[in-house]
C-alpha cells in the first residue's frame, strides 16, 4: 500500500497533533497514518505541528514546526526498494538554512549500519564510526597483509574537525593504525601496526609536520628499527661531497634538510584519505654541523647551521693546519669579537661585529707583526677575503 501524506503549511490544511490523533482527516485511518510512519515520528509538545512530506519518492521528512524560528526535522533517505539508506536530523541555522543536527546513521541495503555519529549545527561532533573494506583504505597506503576485512574506522571530532584519535582496526579487533589529532591537524604520536601486533612505524607530529625521531621496523624484527630525524616537517640527512669520484677524498660533510614525504596537507576521515604536501625539486638546506677539508686532507672549516644560516662559533684553517679565522654568528650575521691570523701564525686582524656591522676598535698587522691599522669601526679585510686563500673553499 502506498504511503499517504499530509501537507501542512499556511496554504494547506493544518492539523495539530491533538486534532490529528483525535480525528484523522477523512479517508485516512489513524492506524494507517501512524503505522508505516511510526518509526519516523516522535511525539512533540502541544505547540508543535506535525507533517509528513514525501519528496522525490526517496526521502521522507518528518517535520516538527515549532512555534519559533528554529525548525527540527528527521530525514530518511531511502534505497529504490524503500529500505532506509540514511537517517539524519536537521535544524535551521541563523540564516534559516537547514543543517545536520543530531544523530546520523547510514545503512547498507541489508540494514547494517555502515556509518554513525552526531552532528552539531552542521559540524561533526564527538565520536564517529564507519565500516570499510580493503578498497576503501587504498588511499591511506597501509600494509594490510594479514588483516581481515571489514574494518572499523573510529574518530573523534570537535567543532567539525578531527580532535583526538583516529584509529582503524580489522574484524578481529587488530589495530591497523592509531593517529592523534589536535584541531584538525595531525599532532602527537602516529603509530602503524602489523597484523601480529608489532609496530611498523612510529612518527611524532607537530601540527601536520613530522618532528623528532621516526622509527621503522621490519614486520618480524622489533630489535633494530631504522631511524630517521625530522625538523619542521623536513627530513634531516647527512650529505658528503668529494673532490673526485675516484679517490673519495672528502671535500665537505654536512647535515641538510630535505623535503619529506610525510608532511601532511589534509585529512578526510569520511573518504579515508590523507594528502601529503611534497615540495618538488626543493634544494637541501644546511642544518647542523658543517665540516670542510683542503685537498691535502687537512681540516679547512668547522661551523654550525640552522635552516640555512650560520650560527654559533665558526673556525677556518690554512692547509698547513694554522688557524685562519675564528668568530661567532648570530642569526646568520657576524657577531661579537672576530680574529684572523696570517699563514705563519702571526695575528692578522681583530675586531667586533654587532648585527653584522663592524663596531668598536679594529686593528690589523702584517705577517711580520707590524701594526698596519688601528681605528674605530675601520675597514678591516672582509671575511670573504680572509676565510680561504683557495676561493673554491669559500662559503
């Protein structure tokens, strides 16, 4: 039997709950009205008007038109055979638009719940859960060897964004991964697991950027994990350059930051998707200790870098091992007292820097120790001229 429906509006016959229950309209049996629709109707206070609308043949709306500016409806979307597909509640926002608000339930054709949770004025709220298969998880690039579908994906939302734990487990309750979030960003510990319960990967995130140590284990070996370091979403790697490819004599050894495959751009819990933000063709950035050598193998320079800028104490040496320059960098600029020497060990120059500018008394000497100049903020030899006689070793 086809469902009959009432249209309640200012231009149609309005039937209050009391009158509708006491005296149904002509041609409608009270039991018929409340029979097929009983699961959709919720009795309301006397100042509500109830109407059942049928839209496009696949959506039922149960409307509770309260005597206020706010409207609360329960909507049931249906499969072609009439079985419920989605059951959700909506309300009107400040602009009068309908938004999801309240319990939400998505069902499979067999009646199983495949997604459920709560909406709060158009935004996901509290804990949500959905059932997935192997294909649904393809975008997450997971190792599903040994796991058994279906999978349960559970996540916590606050104000419409992930905030808490997003985890996936298989049909035997074996954990596939567990990721922590704060205000929509991956933040805290992220763990991936093998089907035997062993950890496969462990990464600490700081607002979508991997940071600190990352550990990667082989599925059957938890004793010797591969370790990688991350700084502000970039991977820290050792870099070594040689004078020639044949004799492998070191020219430079440094730590550099390179683009990471683990920096996150966005997440979608509903689509089971993570988009990673990878910078293409990014140049390595010096970060950490830098060492340089002369062709004869003696140390030429040692210093520290942070995100491409020199910091802290730096020293340069001649090929014979004599000191050449000693100074300090602050935020990439020379700072404090700097000293230079001639190749024979005699003092060559001295002076101070402040924010990269020469300040105070500057003096210079010849290689025989004779004072050449002494002046306040004088033009001393530039650092570039004094660092290395061999221009190929300059910074």
